[in-house]
């Protein structure tokens, strides 16, 4: 039977409205609002054949009283619909938060933890939601500040006001801080969509590498020769002992391989393309069987017409005709190397060809630095040649090696 979910929640709001108006956090409000605690007793399964209206209403009233510590009010002031109210308050927080950050900075106060977060509006929304602050009345900017102060997320020596004048500041002073912060955010965002090759910056956010490819071709004649020029020379890796057992997997979950920390997805894609481009040049020098058809990954589409390539093969180049072509997976890094990460398809391919030397790794280190760029051929970690030369780092998809 439907007892009116909206009415039940309004009764809960009437019961806790005094706490809201006094800026007292309402303990366990999201769980209270859910009504999931109104359940039939287990013994009803054995003692009740049919729950009539009176029995159910008694159950609900008993649950409300137990939750609130007193009978729930049956009437009160007219409250705004929850969905509209929560949407409005979420929008107010999103709009107000950048202004509050600028205000605290302009007042030369340290930012409280919630305001210091990169996603401060989302953090503040969650804090106020958990305290029950979003579900009673429409909030103003000053209300948001008052709730932050009540939750210990506003400087204690600043008035609980969003107005600059309350803090001895002019709107122009706050605007200067806000504009400087916006400029810094814009610059950070720009750096996330740029890679530098030689003395040129390339905006790679769109995934169109046409200009980047042109620069690579132009620089080919002036760049120093790629290392590892002897045909089919394997990199001289040093044996690496297993990591000592410390009660964990040994690696640091969430970290990226050498040279990739802090990169955006667009930058990683562009660096992967540059790495494959240099790997292709290296293969053309080292293996005469290399031609346009050897490049089989999706990045080939940035260079050659025809088939678009396939990133699900588990390797980027397939060199040689016949039944046993040589398969090369390329790993590029801005750093000096020492760690690689294999995707699931690459692991499957490496394991499939672990009984031979067909599947190999080409590591392109210092990929954006012409002076230090190197290409090295590493053995399959799952092959006899690769045994003892790698160490798993934080899982079977990441391996360390020593040159």
C-alpha cells in the first residue's frame, strides 16, 4: 500500500526543521531520508497472512517514532518539493564556490580543506548533503557560508558572509584573485593539451596529428640517429631480482609508468603516436622487410591511407611475410625508461608467443627529446630470453627492467 513517500519525508523534514534553521548537522540524514529502515518484522512471515491498512500504518508510525525518538509531526509549513529544492541548492553551491575560494584567498587566509579541493563544489555539495542542508529551504550564498562555518570548513576569524565588504574587501580585490585563478586554470588546461617537440608546441586535444606528423618528417634529417643501429640487437638488460615480500603486491596502485605521471589522455595518445613513428623509422633501418603494411596499429591512420589499423591485436608492427612474422609492441616514455605497462590484449599476445622470440617490445625513451631519444628492443617478459630480466610491479600488467 502507498502511504505517500513525499508526505513521509515531509514529516521527517518537519521534525528536523529546527535543527536545519539552527545550522545543526542532522546526523544520518541521507539514510533517514531513504526510508529504507521502514521494514516489516521478520516474525510477520510466520504470524501475518495479510497486512491490512491499519497494521501497515501502525508499523510506519512505530518506525518513524523509533527513528526520531518521538512521534513524527503530522503537519507543518508548506515545504518545497525535494527534487526542485535539491536541484536549486546544488546549482547555488556550484555557482558560489569559486567566489568563496577567491574571497578567502583575497582575505589572505588559508583555504579550508573543502575549499582547497580541485573539485571543491562537489566536495561541498556532499558535505552539505550529508548534514541535511540541501533538503529544507532554498540556500543563498550566505547560507552556504554559514553551513561551511558550522561544519568547520570556513576560516574561524572570518565572518560567515559571502560579501567582500563584510571582510574589509572590495569586489575589485576579489575579482583580481578570481581572474588570476581562472588564468591559472586556463594555463593548466592548456598544458594538458600541448606536447613540445623541438622548439614547437602542438595542440593535440583534437587527436589530429597532421601537423605533428609533418614536424616529425621535417626533423627526421636533422635528428641524431636512433640508437641500437646493429641489426636485431637486443638491449643488454641486467637481471633484476624479485621484489621482497612486504605483505602487499609490491607496486603502488594508481601510479603510472616512468615519464607518464600527470599527463592527460590526449598527451599520452600523442606520445604513443610519436613513439610508434620513431619505432617505424628504426624498423625500416634494421629490418628490410619493414614497409607501410608493417604498421598495423590504429596510429597508422595518421600517416598512411588505406586500412585504419587495429589496436586490439596486442602489437603495433607485424614485420615479415610468411607464417612467422616478427611482432613489435611499442612503449614510449618521456623519461629514461625502466618500467613498462602492458594492456590486456598485449599480455595475451605476449603469452601466446612466449615460446619464441617473435613477440618483442620496442621501448622509445626520451621520446620528445632529440638529443637523448633512444630505441631499444626488449624481449618478451614471458619468453625464455626474458626470464629473470623483469620484475612485476603492482600486478602482472606492469614490469620493471634494468638497462
